[in-house]
C-alpha cells in the first residue's frame, strides 16, 4: 500500500486528496504513508540538478567565448560529487537535443562517464553511440570509452558501437592496418557523421588519464608541451589557440581527429578543475568544442575573476 501511494503521488502526480479518493482511504492515511515511504527509502526527494545551475556565469562564459551554450553548476565538496551534479545536468540537456538518427560520439574520462550514467531513459529514439577513441584504461572501468559508450547507449535506448583497439599503437603501419579492418572502418565511418559529441579535456600533467593509463609516455607529454601543446581531446594535442599540434603520435593514434570533431554540429566539453583552465580555454577559443559544461570554480578561472558569480 505504501509503495502504491508513493507511485500515485510521485509518478502519476496525483495530490493527496485524489489518492485518498482513488484508494478509499483517509487523507491522513495518505500523509502517513508518504512519510513512511521516505523513512523506508522507497522514495528520495532531492533538488533537481538543473536547479543548481549558475545562470550569470553561464551567460558570461557564452559571451566571452562565443559558445552556443554554457552549463555551470555549483562546486560540491568533492570532485566526485561535482562530476555527478554536472553529469546530470548535461545528460538531460543532451537528451533534449536528440532526434531520430542522431550519432553521438563520446570520449573516455570520469566526467564524460558521469554524463553517460545520468542520461535519462529514452525508448522512442533511434540513435547510435560511438567511442571517439580506442581503449584508455581497463575495459571494465566506467571511464573507459567503450564502457561510456555502452552506458550511454543503454540508457538512451540506442545502439552502442565497439572500437576494439588501443588508443595508440606501436607503429603507423599497425594503425593503418587496423583502420582498414571492418571493426574500425564502421566506427570511424560513423565518427564522420557525428551530430553530437561529448568529450573530456585533458591538461598537460603527469596525472592526466592518457599518461596514467600509459596511452602516452611522460616523454611524449614533454615533447608535446615543448611544441606548444596546452591540452588534449581524445589524445589529440592542441596549442593555446586551439590548433592541433602535429607530432609523431598522430598517425599512430586511433581516435577522431580534431578537424573531424569540429564538423559535428553539437560539441560539448565536460571538464572540471582549475588546473584544466588553460586547456579548456584553448579548446573554446579554437572552436574545438562549441558548448561547455563545468563548475563554478572552473568557470571563475576561465572568466579570470575569482569573485564572479
């Protein structure tokens, strides 16, 4: 009875009087049942993530960087909580933009994974979800691009595509051979038809995911930094103007190129952390992405005003 009352109230949106009439019980019985439902953990009442957005900072970022849209949420006590909050807002916004036939590309990363995990369940759209980069980390990790892809497709009711290759291989010949294989060719073909992309942004730091998971070495990172790189998207380096930094890794990397990414109409970067400000700023200025999801502290760094908002 408690569960049925909770469903009528929170799923069917009936008020307490309507529920009492439908079940032929008193209004006080309904009130007690709803309180008991909370105590038993059958329902959770929380502030919707979109209610924690910071509109003035969103408008300032969009204006400063010429963005189609900016999403800024409150910075929470932990990085995990901030990512969870941001993921919920971005996931809902992404779902609102989708139409039949959409091709959605995703990168690896904890913030991208938070978006996938928070996506609403849809059943009436036909969408494809593809990884934009080969394997980063272990396949069973939620931040692995394949797992991000499967999670997002599963929640959206779409079709997930698998890219069964590492992000970087040992030789150009190996990369070319893999790209010609049917498994890679199908996925890369869909990358060229992207309508939406959700990507993380990496800073030039030794604890960056692509270094931590040994996609690239410290020496690779130092070479790129020495040639002006300030950040990465899908293991592709770019400079302070958002221009790709060509290097010896390029032709060995099995990931979307920045020029191809730039053709997707909707390109959302999701990134938090003041240490990523330079990399985020460059990606925005170079139009690598045209939408941003971030938190208050990172937005302040991007706006250059610690007191903003």
